[in-house]
């Protein structure tokens, strides 16, 4: 029988730290539910001492995800560890994940501590964490650039203090498979009590080797892999969960290890994350990219039609990509819509179905064919949890080669039920719309990023607009989908405005 490798997902912690990937609480909870459905063993939900938002994320994820272990990251100081434990109070299976750097370069320049001092901090951190819970993970940050004798010494000490998982991160994505193998093998040979803990690996992708390094470490004896959906994370990202899991599954002949991942949920997890953050998945991304199963060359198509094995090493279905997605149209009823959602794996209660149906009929008036991607977009956009302070009521935009762009926009302020109409001008219709909106809200935004993509097929495709907007020094994402790009832009911008208003309300009520 194959041995089990635990999948530790850090999308909500290391992943969320990366530029453009920040998520608000509601978005983190949506992602956490999806990670739970995906079957991850450990879900790292945040770094509670870092901010109140991180603290709330760990606490709320721990309440709603009862199956996986919920991990909270902390340094080795008492204040950090106590704060993590507080955030984990409601977890069914809590884990304190404490870390300190062990490389000389970090000791000298970042911590300004001696090896002896860091050894003692590692020991005392684990000892304190252990007084709260049995499940304690210790990470030796920058392990792969640490002196190997010293690393062995630290790992032996933290296991002595009761660490149940010892993580050997390649923090800066510097190692290569043969070196990482050597490090893991050395730890297994030299650390006297290594059999009392699980060895974990955590690889960054600076040289594009995160997945290869993680697999090498598994072959050398590691039994937990830390990774993220779509490989998001600091700098070049972390090891990609979907690539690791499918490599283990497709090449189980050479790597006889099982993960508990429901691979059919991989594509949905990838799309959910991309939809939340607005960070698009590159088309040629392994496993979950749009082209991962597309066969363009005639000779390939011919082969695949005769036998898929000619050019496909895994089926699209095995990662949750459906190949036959059209079906619903203008005349489809509520029942058919509910059934289709069920087929796609979403069970909607009556109020959710009513809401989805209303959005569906609106879309069906604009589009002949409704694809599965449209239905996912309905759920993800229509069900966003941020209170809509401002709603778009009407929009008229003019643009052309011989005129200056201008727009007239009407919005409803739901706090007093007042509609107002404003006008704006700009380089193009989107700028004009934004100027008009800014004149009616009490916020002025700076557009940092603007992205449009087609999320469905056909000439009447739905386009999705993502924006990153800065209001008073903090940036917010906004998104909306529509068959009309200017309409989607206005609603995406208002989505960011509403997030900024919501954050402002929350900080006022917390003060
Ligand atoms: O990359 C790293 O070293 C980390 C640790 C905190 C686990 O993210
Ligand atoms: Zn990391």
C-alpha cells in the first residue's frame, strides 16, 4: 500500500502575502471552504499577530472548517504564540506553526542573534506552543542556506521540546533537487529523534524548481508538502499544489505516495482563487491553465481523437475540467438551473437558487448560450459578501477618435436610498466613468491596475474586469462581469469603492 503524504496548504498565508493577492475576510472564507472541499490536510489560515484581519481570518476559518487541521503562523516570541493560540481557540484540530531563521545570513543581518540565542529561542517557542496544544510545527526559516550541522542541532532540540512536524523551508528558492535530497537524508541520519516528527518541506519557486525540489524531498523521506493553489506566494511563489498532486498521481509508478486531495476539485480551486484575487492563471500553466488540455496542432488532434493516451497523460475530467459545457439558454427554468449547478458540484438552497436564477435570466437576455463558466461567474459575482453601499443605476458613455470621452453615471447610495447623477471626462470611457463616480462618492481612487478578460466564449462573451484601486494609501481589488465592458468597468470600480467603504466602517466601529 502507498504511503500518505500530507498536503499543507498555505494559500491563505504565504500565498496571500504576495503582491496583488490580498483577500478580505469574506474572500478568505470562500477560499477556505473550497480548500476544505479539495481535501487539504492542513490549512494555514494566517499569521495572527501580523494584523487584526489575519487574526480574524484564522478565527473564522477555524469555526467553519472542521475537518482539516487549521494552522496559525507565529514567530517564537511569547506574544506571537499566545496570539496564535487565541485565534485558534475554536479550531477542531489546531496547530501552532512557529518559526525562526537558522541561516547565518539571517542571524547576522535580520535577527542580530548568535546561534546559541536562536537555538534557545527555538526551544522556548516550541515549549510554550506545546503547553497549549500537542500539534506543534517548527520551521527553520532559510534552512537550505543554513549550516547543516547547526540545522541538525536545532531540529533535534525542537523535537526534544515536542515539535510534531519539522519544516525545512527553501525560503529563497535557492536549492536544487540533489542538494535538497542530501539535506533531508542528512537530517534523517543525524538527528537522533527524527522518527518522532514528520519532516515537512516548503519550497519557493525563485528558480522554477519548487515542485521538483518538493518531489525530491518526498523521495528522500519528507511526508508533508507545503504549497499553494496556482503556486501563488512571496516573489516567484510557492510550490504549486495542483502540480505536486498531479505529479504524484500520474507518476505513482515511480513515486508510490497518496495524497488525500480530491483532484476533481483542482480546477475549481484554481478558478476560485483567480476569481477572488483577480490574478489570472497563465494559459500554459500546468494542470489548470486554459491550454493545459487544448490540442492545437492537427497531428496532435488526430492522435487524440484516435486515442487520448497519444498526447494526454491525464484526463481533463481528473482535474475537474469539463469538456462539454454548453446547455442552458433563455428558456431554461429554475429547476434545470438547480440541476445544472448540482451536476457542477454546487448544491444551492432555495434562496440562493432564486438569487442565481434572477441573475441567470438577466444574463440569458444578453447571451444566447450560457456556459458553465457563466454559471460560476454568477455565483462568484452575485454572491459577494461585501455590503453594496453604492449600486450602479444607469450609465452612458461616449468615446471616439474625434471626441473627448465623456460619461454620465447614476448611482444609488443604499445608506439613504438617494440616487445621484454625475458626469466625467477622460482619456477614454473608463476614465470618464471613474471620474464621474469619484465625484459622487466621498472617496477618490487612483487606478493602479486594470485588466479585462473574456470569461466565456462566443461573440457575445461575458468579459470580466478586474481593477486594483488605491484609496487613502490602501489598495482594494474590484471585479465585475458583463457583456458590456464599460458597464463591467463601472461595476468593478464600484466594487472596490464598496470594499473601501466597508473597511472604513469596520475600522470606525473597532475604534
Ligand atoms: O518561506 C518560509 O520560510 C516560510 C516559513 C515561515 C515557513 O514561509
Ligand atoms: Zn514561505
